[in-house]
């Protein structure tokens, strides 16, 4: 190829073997017939005397390989960063979904605690009142309980929370069905089906207990386990105890609280004598402090021996026997319910009883104290049987 380039530059020289040989020879035998044109710089010679072609050589190939390796490494690095970024986004999204689920469950459970359980047991513990009024009020609570089930079903549930969601729906459904069972039977409390009604309502109470077991032993552990598995911290899981205490499971105690004390549960008939019946609450004292009703704050000293002195009057025309007076404290900590029996009250005469709590009440917080003289057989006017006080206990 070099010889050809020279021939093109010197067209007058014949393309002969002599010319080709003389081109590679350092010392020509004959001088050129013309002035030689400047030659292209000769490339490096090999040790054998021949020139080495310049084709990029090993150095260019090595640089090319290096550049390819760098480009490949950069591509792999970008790919790794993309994968890590996507995984990070997916992990963050999954954690947020778990937090949202726990937050939504808390909202539904708090509604079940306050708008269903608290209102239902306050209503039942007040002595019941008229059957029609009681049924209407319980039916309103039933609507709320059913709404809680619907709200729970609508919660967006991550796949890992499926077990918790199934048990949450079970617990809330047991509660809604129990409230419905009570609403369907309270109108029989004043009739000849008294015994059957109390038995059916007690069955609803057992359903409430089952819902509490499901929630505490299944819902809470499943939520906590899922949050832990995904490294989600700082979450408060709502607690829920629908049934205030086990005393509601007893048909005898339940009958007393529903204002059917004195009923013959063997026959379902109440021994009601002619004339008016009933009591009216007069005052409540804790120590030397007479409690003021309504929203007025009452501040009293308290301890495990705290006692309430309840004054009331028999406002009917008959002596009454086995009269029950109840105190309920709610609004902070576990609800406290204490009932005291008064053997007899005289017609038209005042009465008084002292009730000890048997435990220390909540300290520091304002709580709701409800004092009730449970209705006796034949009592028709019950709006003056109970009173609510706002109390702050201190040591």
C-alpha cells in the first residue's frame, strides 16, 4: 500500500519491480531523474528493518475496552439505584397503608366504645324507664352499631392485615347483633314475657363478651404483628371492652338493673299491690361534700374507702321491699358499678343508704357519676330516680 501511494505521487516513474525494491532500500543505485517530492514521514521500523503499520494498535483497543467497562459499570449503578429507589417507594407506600389502616380501625373502635357501648349500658343501668322509650333509644343505638360494621367493611385493607380485618368485622358484627337482640326484647320487660326477655338480653351480653375476646385476642395481636413485621413503629392500637363487667351476664343481676326487681322469674309475673309505687332521689354526699348535679364540677377527697351517702324518699302509697340503689362511675379508667340493697322503705317516708366503692376511684380526671334508685314493680314515674354528677376525685 505504501508503494502504491508513492506511485500515485510520482506518476512518471514506471511501476516496476526495481522501483518497488528501491523504495524499500535505504540507498538507491541511481539518482532520481526528477526532483523528488517530499516524502511522507516514515513510520517506525521494526527490528527486522520493515516499517510497522499504524492501525491504532493495542493501546487504542485497551482504551476502548476501558471505556466500555466504565459505561457498563455506570449503567449497572444506575440500574441498582433505580431498583433501590423503586423498592424504597414501595416500602414507604406499604408502611403508610398500614398506618392508615390502624388509624381507620381506631376511629371505628372509638365510636363503638363511646357511641354504642357507653350509651347502651348507661341506658340499661338507669332502670330502663318505660318499655316504649327504652326500645326507641336502644333502636337508635342499634343504627350506630350497624353503621360501625359498614364503616369497618369500607376500610381499605392491606393484604397483610386480612386476618385482623376479618376478626374486626366479627367483633363488630357480634356487637351489632347483640344490640339488635336487646332492642327486639326490651318491650317485653313490662309484660308477662319478662323472664324470656331477660334471658334473651342476657344472651346478647354473652355475645358482647365474645366480641371483647375476639378483639383482645385476635384483632390487636394481628395488627401489632403486621406492624412489627414491616418495621412500622410509633403506632397506638386502640383497645376496646364493650361489656363493662361480668355482672351483666347474670340474669338475676340483669333483671335488677332493668328495673324488674321483685319479679317472680319462675312465672314471669310481678307482685304489684294496688296504689302508686316509686322513689325519688333527694341528695348525694361524699364525705362532707353534697354533690351538685349537671355540669357543675364537684371536687372531693377519695380513697379505697370512699363512701356515697344517698338520700331518697318513698313517694308512693306502698311500702317497698328489696330496693336497689346503684352508683356508676365512668369517663376515666375502667367503669365502676356498685349496687346496694335496701331491705325496705316506708310509704311516703325518707330513706338513706351508704354505699362504699370498695376501690379507689379515678384520681385527677373529671368523671361522670350516675346515682340511680332502680324502679320497683308498679313504678310508672322514673324521671326523678337518677341524677348525674361531674366529680373530680383527689387524694
